[in-house]
């Protein structure tokens, strides 16, 4: 994760420029804290990483850390939150007539294919972090909270696409539960190839495609079996 660089032109001549500068500075600070947290946790371990050490590495105060994050786990996993937001943005942009499961699948594949702002799997040491999730309950709990928040937003988006109320209609939650579960399964399998440096972004995208194909095949098979039984 690299902090966004300021534009080369002076923002002083642009209306609203002070707000733009503040927003850019806030984003850079948050990125610096998230990067410091991730690096320190991978280097030292979760127990030996303190918020004070993260703040010092990012060259900000402890108070600034608290304005951005609730804890070190939350900071280290900020990229997960950001990528969840990107998937949901892509999901909102999918054609309205597209079936919900297909829309989610294509949103995920669009996220994986984005070369201008690469998804987390293209960042250094991501497999190490995924492996660490299995050994650190507090880190895993933070990951789950972020994942659930992203999926709740996905459910609302799908409900809007279907023109329904997600508190009354189970379909949006079923679609998101299945689609996000497939992605999680593919990511975990990809993470288990930690020792194989040949498995990169293209391999992950292909694995996700196969995982969604498997879900579709199982659904078709189940429907056929149900028809036969009737």
C-alpha cells in the first residue's frame, strides 16, 4: 500500500482546494499507519507490536492513530476494508439487467483485474498475512468484522438491484453469502500456495473463476436432482 502522491499542479488555484489538500493528507496519514501496522505485525508478531510503535513508524501521534483506527488489528487490515469498498462500487456499476450472482462475480473479477490500483493479492507479504490470520484470533476477529461489514453493504446493493427489502426477502443475503463464500474459499486455497512464487495474480483470478464455475455447476446439479425427485 502506497500513499497517494499529491498532484504536480498547485491546488491553490482550484476552488475547494483546501478541502482537497486536507482529504489527501488524511488519506496519506491513514495509508502510512496501515502500512506501518502491517509491516510491524509481520516482522514482530501481533503480541509484540504496539500502537505506539505503529504511530512512531508512521511519524504521527498516538492520538492521530486513534482518530483513524480502533486498534492495531484494524489498522493492519485496512486494505481489506478498502478492497471490499471497491468490490461494492463495481457491483453498483454492473448493468441492472444482470443476474445478481453474475453481477457479483464480475465485480470481483473486475477488482482482481484492476492494474491501476492493484488488489491486495498483488501487495507484498499478503500470503504471510493470510496465514497469520489462522494463528491470531484477535486478527481473525478483526478480519471477520470487516468482511461482514462489506457483505452487509453488498446485500443492500443486491436488494436494490432486485427492488426488494433485504429485511424481508432472503434472496439478497443468499446471493451474497454464496458469492462471497466462493471468493473466501478461493483466497484461502490460494494462500496455501505460500511457498510457490509462481502463483500470482493471474493464478488467483483463474482460481476464482473456477470456484464460481463450481458453484454454478453445483446449483444446476441440485436443481436437476430436485426436478427428478418431483
